[in-house]
């Protein structure tokens, strides 16, 4: 049972080196863009404004809401680039981006809504496929199942 869980969480191979390389490139570019555009805003104010404060449509405690959003835009991209606990790591980002699409921007124009939509779809793809063989998850799975 534990091996089945580890396989589900850590094993990921999309068939051949080209596909695994494409998945590596996809997840690195996606994670870098998320961090560059959204993660850095949490720390670096733009044009003299305060650091970004994330909307709180679910009414969570403000500190928790900010923590989840900051984690999703800063720590998760690092984990995704490395391929560490990828399937688990993407869950907060999927939550934040899906809430952005379905709740925060539900009445906005499609041109505004498409950003959280695309992020949600991309991170859902990583949730389903995993990080591929060029990842820490792959090597961890190989070590854990070698015995």
C-alpha cells in the first residue's frame, strides 16, 4: 500500500526522453514565470506602491490568506523547478489560481480571467502528469523502491 502511494505521488514518466525533456522545460518555464510575475510582487513593490495584498474572497484570516498566496507564488515555483513533491506542491497554486478565476475575476472580461485560467490548467497538467523523469521526485522514487 505504501509503495502504491509512493508510486502515485513520485513516479512520473511520459514515455521517452524527448517528452520528459519537454515536460522539464514546460514546468521550469511555467514556474519561473509565476515567480517572476506574481511571486516577486509579494516582496518588491512596484512604482512606490506597497507589496501586493491578495484578495480574500473566502474570508480566511488575512495572515493565512497572504501566507497561502505567498507560498503558492514563491515556494511552489522552486519546488516545481526542482521537481520536488511536485504533485503535492502544485495543490496550493491550483487552489489560488482557480479561486482567482472562478471567484475573484468571475465578472471580469475574458482578457483578465485568462491568466488565472491558464495557470490553473497548466498546474492541473503537472498534477496529473507529474514532473517527468528529470526531477528530484523521479530519483527519490527510484531510491525508495530499489530496496
